[in-house]
């Protein structure tokens, strides 16, 4: 099996940049802030493959660049450098024609596509669940309406079918269907995350980004939402990119993990191996701090 997504040399800087930014930042310097010019090297040199149906973890302390990585891959922010490619068979499966490029098994660089194309890919290929439900949901319209909006984006038009699909997804994510006409503002934090998950799954994505989705929830609610994600990701055969500062979350969901520090990946490999025998000094600290 070949990777669904290939990411190479991905980076994002905030600021003017100077010739010394990369040398003066990173895990050894223990900062992502260039002292010479004030640029933030939010992430740099990110390199990974994500296989169909696989869950890949991204773990690291606050500010290490995890959310930036997600926002680049979800086309919310332009990357400063690097490429993201998708297997052409996945594009064909989505009914999308080729994104250009050189030929071969992979598309050209998706990050270089035009806005129309990026919107299409976001609507048909990807789903996302944010830590902050206000980023993922409109709090003033109904839960069902939030899902319908996403379906409209993916090309759905029949109102009765959209409503049936929304009810089906809310049921799958264990939100009482009787509440689908209520706005998410009325819901608990855990239930808002369930609505976000229902919305993210509504267009049958191949790729789901989860950014600290259970951070801030009560432990019992966290456990149930993570269980739900695990079951649904198998049912929907989703490739997951799971971002968390919490190794427990990563351990529960992900076979493979990347450890980030100061905008760089310092270690990557099987989650079990990283937990049992971390190689990089920073991974050792992270594991020890969460024993
Ligand atoms: N719009 C921005 N302008 C400047 N710096 C930013 C911006 N967004 C994020 N950053 C910085 O990028 C770094 C990485 O942030 P982030 O990706 O949110 O980390 P994490 O999700 O791991 O906590 C942080 O130092 C953050 O302050
Ligand atoms: Mg974050
Ligand atoms: Zn600099």
C-alpha cells in the first residue's frame, strides 16, 4: 500500500526572515523565535507519509508548532516552503481530475493549487475538528444546519436528504437527534465536539485533522469522545492526523507518532517505541513528565 499523503520540507515562518533564522532556532536553541530578526519559525522541515486509514500522532508542548502544521495542511495558512502531495488514485476516487504535476503515482504540490481547487479538496477530501468549537461551528444556527452547510459545500442540494444525513451523523456521534434543531451554543463541551465530528464526517472525507479535540473536557467525557473517534475512524476508514500535547490521547489513537519541539520534528516512529524507549532528550522529558 502506498501513502495517501506525502509531505516534504513543510515550513511556516511569521516575520521578515533573515539568513540566520534556521540556525538560531529549533530544539537545541530551545526557541522558535529568531533573536536576530524576531521571526517566529513556527514549523520547519516537516516530513512524513500518511497511509490510508492510518492514525498518525503529532505530540509536543504548547507552541511547538502542531496547530500551525494542521493549518498549513488544511490550506488555512499559506506555507513558507514545502510540498504536500496526494495519491492520484484518491483524487480519482473523489471524482476530481488531476491536480497537475509530473505524472507518476502522486499529484503535484497541493499547496500550490489555486483557491478554487483548495476549496474543492477541503470539501471533498478533508475534515477537521478544532479544540475550540467556535472555530468549527456556527453557534447561532442549529446543529443540523451546521452539518447541512458543510454538505452544501460538498455539492449536496436536496434538503430532505441533507436533513436525513445530518440526523444519521448526529446519531452516529451520539448526539440526541431530537436536539438537531437546537444551536450548539445550548450544548455541553463534549456534545459540541460530537457535533463538530459529525460535521467533519458528513462528506465522507479520506483525511481527518484532529487538533486537541478533547483538551479541556472532563476526563470521563474525554474518554468517551476518544472512544467514539476510534470507532468512527475504523468505520469510515479515515486517515487521521491527531494533534495533542497529551501522550495518553496519542497512545490511544495512533500507531505512529511525531514528536515536535520548537517547530521541528525531533523524533518519529512507532508510538509504543517512543513511549517505552524515547531516543531524543526532549521526547524523554515529555514521556517522563507524563508518567
Ligand atoms: N499569526 C501568528 N503570528 C505570529 N506567530 C504565530 C502566529 N500563529 C502562531 N504563531 C506562533 O507559532 C508558534 C507555534 O504555534 P502553534 O502552532 O499554535 O503551536 P501548538 O499548536 O503546538 O501549541 C508559537 O510560537 C506561536 O506563538
Ligand atoms: Mg495548538
Ligand atoms: Zn532571523
